[in-house]
C-alpha cells in the first residue's frame, strides 16, 4: 500500500521548497522525499554498519549480540572489524572525491603552463607567489609560469608516495604535527593514503578496528591538508581569490523572462567557463533573438558556492533544492560536473523542457546530453552548453512556470585573504574580540541536507543558537544557502546574535555568519584555525572552536569531519554514521579520539541542545587559555 505523503511543511522549513514540493506532486514528479519514504525503514544491519560485501564468501550481516555471543562474518570478522572496514572505505570515498577535484585543478594549471588552456589564466599572481613561497619554491624575480610549473610539480607530488609529509603541513602548528607523528597519522600522499585504506580493508589485512580508524584519520588529513587545500588554493590562483560581495539566494533568483542556466556540481573548472560564455555579447544576442531578456546563471550546491564566492553569481539552492529547481519549469538547462548530483535529475529534467548536460568524462549520466570538457576545449564547449540552454528556452512552456518567491540578499566572499584585508592585514582585531569575550568562539557549520532531517531546520537552528551565544559562525557548502535564506549572511542578521557578536559585526560591517566557500574550501577553515593557533602559540585543540554538520549525508562530509577532529577541532553531527554496531568504534569516535587528538565527535540532533554542549566546551577552552567570559 502506498504510504501517505507528508505535508511539505514537515519536509522543509522554506516556502520555496514547500511550494515546489506541492507543484512536483501536482505535476506527478517524484522527489527525493518520496524515494526516502519508499526506502524507509532502512535495513537495521546496514544502519549499524554490520553488513559486509568486501568479498565473495559473503555478503555477510551479523548481529553483535546473537545468543549473547558476537556473531562473525564468514571470514571471522567481528562487528568491530566490519564496522571499521566499512567506515574506513567511507572516509576514503570522501577523501577521493575532494582530492580528485583538487587534482583536476593541477591539470588545469599544467595546461595553462603549457599554453594548452585557452580561456584559463593565472588570475591571482600574488597568491601564486605567496603560496609557492610557503611551499619552499624560489619565487624571487622568476617568471610567473616558471613558478607555476614548480607549484604544479609540488602539488602532483602530494598525491604520490615519495613524501613523508604533504606540503601544506607547513601551515600546521608544530604541537599538532608531533601528535600526528606519534600516532603515525601524518598524511604522506593523497593517493597513497586512499589506496592503503582500500588495501587495509581487503579481507585479511587490518583486523584491529582502532588501527583501521587511525588510518581513516590519516586518509582524511590527506584530504584536508592536501587534496582539498590544493583544490582551494589553485582555484583562487586560477579564478581569483574571493573578496566580499553582494548576491542573492533561493529559487527567486530564477527569472521568468531570461534563459535560466543552472550550474551544479563542484569544480569551477566547468562553471567558470559556462559563466564566461554566457557573458559573451554574441551569446546574449542569441538569447535575445530567441525572445529572452538575457541569460541568467544561477548556482546549486558547491560549484554554485565557487561562482558565488568569486563572481557573485546567485544561489538557486542547496542539495535538496536541486530537483525542486527544475520543478519551477523555468530552468532551461542544468549543467553539471560531479558529486552530489542526484541521478534522479535526468528523470526530473525529462518531465519538463530542461536540458540536462553532463561535462565530466568520469561522471556520465544515462539519458543526459554529454558535452565533454577539457582544458583545451572548455571555451568552445561552454558555448555549446549555453546554446543548448537558449534552444531549450525556445521550447519552454511559460504556462508551467512557477517561480515561488522573491530572492533574499546575501553577502559572500570571506576568504582568509579577504578577512585579513578587512581587518587591516592582521588577525589581531578578531583575536582582541575573542580575548575580550565579544566573540566567544567560532564554529564552522558545513555540509549538506539529508531527507532524514527537515530540510535546513538543523543548519539554520544551530547557526541561530550559536550566534546568540556570541559564537561567530563560518559557513561552507550547502549551509551557505540555508544561512543566506535565513538572513544570516547579511550584516543586519547580527540583530539575531548576542550582544558581543552584535557589537563586532556592527564595528566591522560583517554578518554573524561568514561565507567561506564550497566544501573543498573547508580547507580555509582549518588553515584559519592553524593560523590563529600559531598566532597564540598554542595547538588547534586549545582553541574555542567547533565544526558542525547537522544535516550531513555524504562520504565527503565524513572525511571533512574526521580531518577536523584529527586536526584538533571537535565536530557536532546531527546523525551518526553507520558505526553504531561496534561499541569500540563508536566509543573511539565519541570520546577515545579526545585522548588521542584532543577532539572528538558529538552526535546531537537537537540544535539547541547541541549549541549548549558546544558552548560548555567553548567555556572550558576559554578558561584554559586564561580568557574570561
Ligand atoms: O561538497 S555540502 S550536499 S554539495 S557534500 Fe554535497 Fe554536502 Fe552540499 Fe558540496 Ni559538500
């Protein structure tokens, strides 16, 4: 029997989402929430992490308590080994996603150096020289392309097996590196750690759950301090380092009289080129000839964040809004690269006139139109994509268009460089505010949406609860749009903050939630924490800081959470990963890591309760640093 549909008001806190869920139902279009209901209840063995498909003696599923005795898989693996192996592979998947994205940027840099990437360039030469110098490259008086070539070599080497430590560990406080060396989790090379995790979790290798977990930490550190950090730094060098700017968010950014082209996925390598093509007078003229007033580019998910940070492109929505954007009937084309792109979007697009276009040879979708992007053909292919959007516009049925709300204003662009420049070149004003207790601490709220949780309720709830306690919030990934829609990315949003944070925001003209970029850009968060720790002469774990991912869903989010924890930043999550079938693994995650790396995970779904627990730790950390409340 079909399950009863939940009212849209129970599925999302947003009016634009609720209206589009209703429209999807009217239009007979299936959404992620429908499929979630169909899949519920989920398999308990899988939820606990107690299924194993790693070999062909299985699949196995075990009960840890069957008859009072722990069951074992066919190979003899107990619950702890099975859970740890599954978790290790989960982390490796996330680290691979971010890091392969980072590698794609090295390849673009290589193509630029070799003169084979028309349309791409070094946009921030000063940052190229600064980052290269940090990594030990001689930059004085050298040609920009020579420096870029050396940087490219160092970044490629960070993916290999020849190093003892990846390059950007030069940014990590010495005390932290000592911990990593002692535990044997210093990240050596991105591909090496990921491959070793796959090796360890093959049947008959690492059969000691804590040992597997430590390698998961090492793999995640290779993501945070190499794969992701390379992704961020090279994106800034190639496309420009973000600076504060104004933009808008929600489905109201779609324009009924324009060709609407949404970019979705992660890597700016594609979306920047599509944007550039859409701005060409020739393309605008074609759009006008087709009867449109112009071409409107909007962002979804993390490539949206990338364009928002650097180009001020408006955000149409986050993860759970991607299907609903098409349901407006106003999206002429959705162009995607990779990661977090629901396979369902092909079917959703087929219900309307929307052209669904894939661009990455490693992320093809059956039923989509594939336009293969590479550094040497990106300019040409971007024009092809924009022309497809214009053609689709001509087929649009305006009678099916419903743009559900007006957009809200947001501010964006808070890279570390932008923060420093706003603060007069030094972190001192922020550190002074922290010492004075006006900013009591920091929390980076990162990550996703998940249909298990009412859309954005926890992302927004936690951000509001924390700023009320004078805790400055940094936002990345899909939390960005949530915070933006809630008015938290505007300086006026400080009226929702506590008195200290209100004062700081007023004095600096900043919002209480600062947008720092995409999920790959969580590397900016750990870099900032390391810089603050270095400035204070302490370890990262001594700081009054948290990470949080209230609505996480992806492997990447777990990799981020673990590299934060391993870097000394405790992390709140709204739902546990599939590890609770092993008390050894669960206890390690929730408390054991605290002893090892000075931080651990907190699982608390209620934003207010989570904020209270986080606040207690911030108080304790402030006290230990000799800071008053
Ligand atoms: O990397 S926040 S849903 S889009 S995983 Fe995905 Fe989560 Fe969004 Fe970006 Ni990050």
